[in-house]
C-alpha cells in the first residue's frame, strides 16, 4: 500500500516515522511537508492508496479529498463535520 503522509509539524513527523518503522515491510511511505506540494496534480502523480493529514493546517484541495481515502486528525474532522 502506498501511504502519503502530510505534515510540517515535528510531533506528527515523529508519529509518521514510528508508523513507517513498524509497517515498512508491507507499505511504502511518502512525505509532503509543504503547502506547495499539496496540490491535486502533485498528489495524483504519487497515486497514494491513503493520505494521512496529521498536523496539517492548510487547505486540502477538495479534489484530493474526493479521490483519495484520507485520514484527518480529530480537530480537523470536528471542524468540517
């Protein structure tokens, strides 16, 4: 499975690194840490199976949310619900 991890916060990067250490044999991890990389065309080229948005404060393109399964941190989910 291709997992795209999106964050620029140190605490979230630590979470992602632990996930990668634990699941690296079965999954491929890619990282985005800039709002400039967070565009549909860039993400679409990576073709992730899942996108994880822990510690992400910038706008996520709706087209990305509609196409890719996304996991959002609790605060963001509460804000958009």
